[in-house]
């Protein structure tokens, strides 16, 4: 099974039926799997904070949701995370491509990478970093955790993870 299919299967097996996404080259395969899965309503969005609003609405309508996004827009989501997702105890798995590490070809991606983990830590959001494909074996436990404690969680996936190294 491909890593993209494994990720979406774990989400579906944990009751996620609504996924919103912002375009991302690294996460393109997962986005395509979500789009084509019959048990998932996939709603693309323009901005990550907008996506968090969509996920909150889905949750309040009785659906489990997730957002797929890049770390470079994490700063845009701080207000939505604090005043909506965390305040209302909304469980929200955030599958996040972690751009800006060694080998990053786009210089502006590096700046947000320097702040990503610190920002998540400051907001008290549990964070998991997938470097190798075998790290994805933890996704099922991470998803169970977020729905058990009604908290957002960040799953960072870097370039080495997507390259299968």
C-alpha cells in the first residue's frame, strides 16, 4: 500500500469523513487519495485559517475532520487555532508538510521552518515529526489521541519522509 493510501486509510479508520486541504506539492498524493476516497468529503480551501473554520463547522455538525497544509502558513492559523479550535476543544489532526529544512530549494520556506516547532510548542499543540516512512505507523495512535483528548495535533512530514528515505 502506498504511503498516501496508508495515511488516508488510517484517517478513515479513525472516523475522519471531512478533509480540507490547501495545495502542496509534497502532500499532493495524500490530497489526491482524499479527493478520490468515497467515505471522505474533500473541500479544498484558499487559506489555512479558512480551512480550520471549515473543520470546526464539520465538527459541530457531527463529523470528524482533518486539515492538510504546509508549515509555511502556520503563522496565519494562530488566531483560528487559539480562539476556535483550542477554545472549543475541537480535535483536529493537522497533516503538515515541513518545508525549509536541509535541501530546501526555496529560500523563503526556511524562515517559517525556524519558527514552526516553537510556535506549536508555545500554543501547547502536541507535535509529531515524521522523518522516515516507518514513522507513519504511529499515525493511528496519534489520531486516537487527538479524538480522545479533544485537542489539535500537528503531524509534520519532511522531504525525507516523502522521498521514502
